[in-house]
């Protein structure tokens, strides 16, 4: 049975060349990507030549000259992150994009301190460390590889203690795509590839990480 997260953070990051000053809440409502009622209540707006940040309807926007990021802690809004990114770069089809990262963090509460320690003992055995450190404990583990039936160039999964849950574990995932501009004739074609990825490959990330978390975090079952 899969664990259910207590908290989750969804984000996507695009690397490329951006003009932060155009990314204003009003730009999104003027282009029908967000409702005017929502953008009128945008929070924490900072707008300069170097950075644009604001929050609308629990979605945080942070755009720098070489990085475009959207983040939400509301799982129900995760598909909307992809829709916003698609809508943005359909309009800005000549903006160069070079990489895409789909990211998810899940935090789980474990039933006991023993179950919490067991995760670290199993994923990072302490024996090699006992002659080096006193009372060694796992503070973070990162593994990298590929995912079956996924076009991503690489997947990173990390496991670490939860930042906010006592005896909790955080499992995070980065699904990274390099957009190889030299293999395409135009910026527009590169951006079409990003949009294809967002349309086709973003949906299964959460279910994949839930299954992975169940394997990584679930207390070891006792044999009968």
C-alpha cells in the first residue's frame, strides 16, 4: 500500500534567456493565462530588470535572466503549472529555452522514531562510518539514473529527513531534460519540444515518485 504524503511541493524550472521585466501579473491576465481577479491580488511582487517574483493563487513565480520557475504546495494545482508554462512559451515562442526540470518533493510522517531510523540504516548502512564518526546518521542521499519509458536525460532522487515533520522523511525528484539547440533549426522548434514534453511527460511524475517512496521509505515488513 502506497504511503500518502503529509506535504508536497511541485515545481518546474526552465533554463534559457529571459527578460524578467515583462513577467508581471498583469501580463498574465492581459494574455488570458490568469484571471484578472487573481492577478489583482498578487502577493509579494518584486519587479526589476534582473528578477520578477510574485505569488498568485498559491503559485509562486520567480523569473531571473537565465531561469524561469513556477512552484506550488497545492497538489491540485500541479497540472496548472504545466498549463501556465505552456501558455507562456506559446506566446513567447522566440524566447530561447535550453533545459527543463520537473520537480516534486513529498514529505511523509513515519509511525515511530524506530521506523524513521530504519530508513537511514537501510539506505545508508552505518558500518563503514563507525570507525570515522561517532553516532553517524544519514542527512541526505542522492541517486541518479534513468526512468523507464521516459525521455528525460536523467532522474535524480534524494532522500533526507523532513524539514518540518518530526520523524518525517522527504523524498525529492528532479526529472531533467536538455534541449539541444544545435540539433534544431530554430528557437521555435526547441520551444515546441519543451511544450511537447510538458504535455506528454509531466502527468506521471507524482505516481512514479509515490511508488518509489513506498519502496524507499516504507518500514521493512517482518516475515511471518
